[in-house]
C-alpha cells in the first residue's frame, strides 16, 4: 500500500466495534454476531479456535526448542563439529522462511484450511524421517523439509487472525497467542531434557511426530475456513508476486517487517547459541539450561500479557514497540560488555539476567510489529503474513551460524549479533515507520 494508506490504517484502527470479538465468533461459527441464542456456542468455538491457532504458532518453537538440549549430544553421536550441527537449526529456520512465501499466497487463493492440512501432513512425515537420519547431512535435509511444511502453521495462523480481528483487538489477540505459544519454549526444553534421560536425541523427533499428528487431527476437526470465497485471489504466481511487490512498496509496512525481523534475529541468536553458552562455557547441565530457558520464556509471556491486557488501548502500539526495542538494545549492549570481559569473569548469573531482560522485551516487540504491519494489509493477509514470516526466518537463519563463528569458547559473537540486530531494528522503526508523523 502506498504512503497514503496511512489514512486507511487509521480507519481500520477505529473500526474495532464492527470487527472485534463478535466478528471473530461469527467467522468461527457461521452465525451472526449478537444473536443471544448462539452466544455461548460462539464463545466456546472462539476459545477452540484460539487454542488451535496457539498450537500452530507453538509448533515452530516446539520443533526447535525441544531439540536444543540435544545439540551437544547430536554433535557427539554423528561425529560432526558444532557449527555443522547448528546448521540443522538453520535448515529448519530457512525452510520455514521459504515455505511461507509459497503457503501465504496459496492461502489467499484457495483458503486457509486446505494448504494448512497439506502442510501439517508433510510436517509429520518429515519429522518421522528425522528419527532415522544416519548422518548430519541427511538430518539437515529432512529438517529443511520439516521447516518447509511447518511454515503452513505459522503463516496461516497469522492470516486467520487478520481474517477475524482488526485494530486494537488484533494486537490483543496476538498477545493472547503469545501466552499460548509461549508455553512451548518453556515446556519444550524441559521435555527435551527429560527425554534425553531415557533415550537419545532421536527420541525427541519421535515425540515431535506424535505432537504433529495430534495437531493435524485438531486442525481437521475444529479449524473452519475463515476466508470467504468472494475474498480470495484467483490469479496465479504473477498476481501473487505483484501483490507482494505492492506490499513491499509500502514504506511503513516494510519498516515494521524489517524491524520485527531484526528483533527476531536477536531472539534466534540466543536460541541458537544458548545451549553452547550455558552448557559448554558456563558448565551447566542440560536440565539447568532447560530451566533457564523456561524462565526466560516466562518473562516473554508476562511482558506479552502486560502488553495485551494493560498497554494496548491505553498507549499507542508504536510507543510500546519503541520501548521494547530500546530495552533490547540496552540488554544486548550489557551482554556484550559482560561476555567480552570488560567486567572480568562475571559468571552465569549476570549473563542469564541480561538474557532474561532481552527475551522479556520481545513481548513488546513481536506482537506489536505484527499487528501494526497487518493492520495495513487486510486485502492480502496471507501474502503479508508470508512476507513477515519469511523476512523474520531468513534473517534469523543468517544470524544462527554467526553466533558460532568464533568457536564454542566465547559468547561474544552472540552478543554482537544481538546488539547489531537491536540497533538495526530501532533504525528501521524510526527511519521507515516514522511513528511521530503518523501519530500527528
């Protein structure tokens, strides 16, 4: 959307009364909003849809975070260097990025339900094959396929939210999804650590296969179509590319997209490096790492709920987003000073505290960048969601190998990537989104 689209975005933000919770329940149940006879059923159906979408958004962190405590074990089992094993994370992330480019336009053309079910089935098959991967190269390949298929859940969940909600209600719903999906980073490493006590890393992929099967059945049973046929795009690849080009021509949308992607890069640099930083550099056990990872995820959830329940509707989304990005920059700068030895040997506790602050600030950055970007793109929610996800995962995939560039004995590259990403996100937010102009 061109620069004049700011007026349309403002109209959408003031249109909450007709497109809020009632519209969401109507879309989920096929009944008119406000009908007393179906209010309870609509509310129950809305809760089911919320849980299903939460499960879909939880699948990516579940796929990656449950596997994190096993990275050193995979390195030993497959006789591969740590940098090569980290590529199994990069491959999954890159697959999720590229898959969204395909699935997003597909969902705009054929609806949300069919592409989602197809993606989930392929995800289950690819994850099951990972259980038997005999070499690092094959594991990387199947993780790539797993990511390509798992992208359907990410992009379509966001598009469904855009179909059902608008304005401030959409920002609140994203914060609710963060609460649900945020349980996955807490539970996943804990489950992964416990699985490693009874079996090897292959058992983790067996558990993920079962989770994929259950989620596929839940989607088939309870997630109904949210994109009416009259709102679908009938064009082919050329039309999808033109739509994406038009979205990228919107300076403000692009600013939110890149700012959110760079914030995600700071987060994923932590996800990729923390198993080695916590376990190899500071000597913690897999169970201790899982506990610290869970605590950091709790911080993200709490701040996300403060954003959705308290801040949204009281202050502008841009102010909350700007504060969150500022905290990310300050936390990353503190981590760089600590890990580089400026304060001497600080130990695990101060570094863990810095990571906790950085992760918690993601609860302000991530839902608000998504909401602000999608508020401008109701005409192509699937393609916009694909661009948001693809950008985030591609930049995250680039950040992943950089954190190990200096070997396993230092955490400085992780802190450098986080600081550069945070500063870049703030620069895009201020330089491209220019919130002071739009607020006036």
